[in-house]
């Protein structure tokens, strides 16, 4: 089997991730059997070699996925050690944001702009991380100061300078 054909097929598999590879392989093999004598007489297809190459490729994809999954799990674990339990953190952050929005809606004289609201949202996230995680992690405190400067459009906090 030519490498070009193999990579064309791999590209087809990649473009159809929602389809079961076993069904795609079966459909493809049936199409090749039909095409072998009629439409591509110069084409020689070695099914055994093709399946062997496909299994190698599938194994490689499975290894890459496992490494990514392991990397993601490691990142989640490391973040949890600094920021605390994700569920507790998100619940606290959500309720802080909700209280701020409700209070802002009750004050019709002033309007929070999108930059101010986003800065307040991010400050809530950082506060929740401090309370549910490691309160000595300095980045959270620095981030709060930075978001306060950006939200208040204070000197040194303007990105357009």
C-alpha cells in the first residue's frame, strides 16, 4: 500500500471523529474490494499490511490521548493544591459574583461597564481561590490588585498606554 493512500485514509479518519473507526475501516475495505478491479486496476491493496499500519496508528493515537489525559489530570491536581477544591471554589465564586450583580442592579444611578464587571468577576474568582485554597499564594493577591487597577482604570492599569 502506498504511503500516500494510507495518509489520505488517516486524514479521512481524523475528519470523521464522530464515526466509529471500526465501521469506517469496514466501509473502506468494502469500497476497496469493489474498486480493486474496476476503477483502479493499477492499485494493489494489501489488507494485512493496511490493518497492521492502522493498528499501529490507532495505538499511537491512544498513547497520545493517554499522555494528554495524564497531563490534564496532573494539572488539575497541581491547581487543586494551590486553589482548593474546584467545586467549592466555583460555588463560592459564583455566589460572590451573583451578590455583586444583584447589588449593582439595585443602584440605578451608576452603571458598571463591561471592563468593570469583568474586573469584579475576576476579583471574585481570586477571592474564592484565596479562601478555598492556599491564602499565601501571592499571585492571587497580585492579580486582585491588577484587576482593581484595570477595572478602576487607575494609573498603571491602562493597557493602552
